[in-house]
C-alpha cells in the first residue's frame, strides 16, 4: 500500500508525521472519507466543498487547489489499485513546538491521504440483515458540523456499541432528540409512513450521503420531512436507517435490544440504495 504525505508517495509502513504534529497533540485538523465505486469517486465535489468549509471554520487555508488535490487523490487510488473502496484525507495545522496558539502563518499544513479496497460482501450482508445499534447521550462539543479529527466521543460510543453486541451508536440529546450516528446520519419512516431526517443546520454533521439521499428521494417521488424526532418516535418507527459515505444506506433492525418494526430491513432504505449511484456524482 502507498500513502501520500506532504507531497510524497510513500510505502504505507513508512508513512509517518512528526510527533509534534498538531493533529497528534490537539486533534487540530479536519478530514474526509469518500467512497470509490467502479473507479469513480462518489460525490467528490460535495466532499471537497465540505472540506473547504471545515478548513475555513478552523481558520486554516486550503493547502492546494482543488484541481491539484483531485490529481493527488486519483494518484493515491491508482497506486493502490482501488476500484471499489475508499480514500481517507486528513489535513492538520502542521508541525510546531506544542503551544495552544496557532503556529506562525508560514507553517505548512500536514496533508495525508490513504486508500484501501473494501470487500463488497461485508456491505451486502449488512444490507440483507440490517445492524443493531445502541443509543448514547450526546457528550460532544457543539461544533460537530465541522468534520474534525477530534472523534474521541465517537470512538467511545462505537466501542460501547461493540461491547453491547451492536455495530453502531446513535447520539441522543438531553431532551431525547435523536442527533446522528457515531459516523452516520439517521433517518426514520414513522408509524404514519412519513420519511424523516433531522435538520442539519446545527447539532450534526451535514452528511454528503444525506444530501445525495435527499436528491434520490426527490427523484423517487418520496417526500422527506426535515424535522427533529425523539427516541420514542424512532422506537415506534416502521423503519430506521443510517446514511454515510462508507455504508451509503444501512438498515437498523434493533435499537437498545428492541426490534425495529418486525425486525427486518425496510423498503425505503433499499429503494434509496438502489437508486443512489444513478443520482450521485
Ligand atoms: N463519517 N455524522 C458523523 C459524525 C460522521 O462521522 C459521518 C461520516 C457522517 C456521514 O457523513 P457522510 O455522508 O458525508 O459520510 C455523519 C465518516 C464516514 C467516518 O468518520 O469514517
């Protein structure tokens, strides 16, 4: 495997950054994960637009033009022979003696990219069987709209899910309002048949898959309501599913040990998934 580190393509085992990188010391950096299907990067433009937004919210400059970044990403995919898989791109505020203040303006950002092929049969199984999740209390900062590498609450939530025999965790605020998954957005089909996902103006990451799934539903003639919903409404739903770049649209069949509806994946999630790659760019 080959990784990109600050202008160089290195064997994965030699790809390293300095111990005083601000990503390492302060989680002072941002990232994107993009799915690759049949050699095509799914929704690249939207991911790069969100990356620019994350950088600007943290007052970091773009390290290179979008065209140059795209060239590097494609080169990493090519060198790793990825036709179906993903790439991970991370940008941190660079290397400097540890000090909370930003380093001097001329400190270069650290840009790293890795890529890997994925086994499609793992997702096929998740789509067929659905996954189990747990709910966890929200304990993150209130700028989760920025895709930063500060993911400790997400890591702890996912590990807790794993130890509970589930695959994922859903953050819920103190009023019982469902926020998002530890690395995904949440959708429900209510008992009345309404397709709902919560607004992305605050409190969650505006998922790129969520945005494209909204386009997909429009194309399918489905009405989506963007509004808050609580845990009770989710537990009583006909269908619950997650969207993310890595899973696209994954049905949930059990929440906190209780089945969703009849405990089988529903039809809305499979309809969105089936039409997804016709709409994604
Ligand atoms: N995570 N919410 C959170 C907290 C996420 O970390 C992610 C993605 C999403 C979905 O966003 P998108 O549709 O753009 O992938 C929502 C990536 C996949 C990760 O951390 O691996």
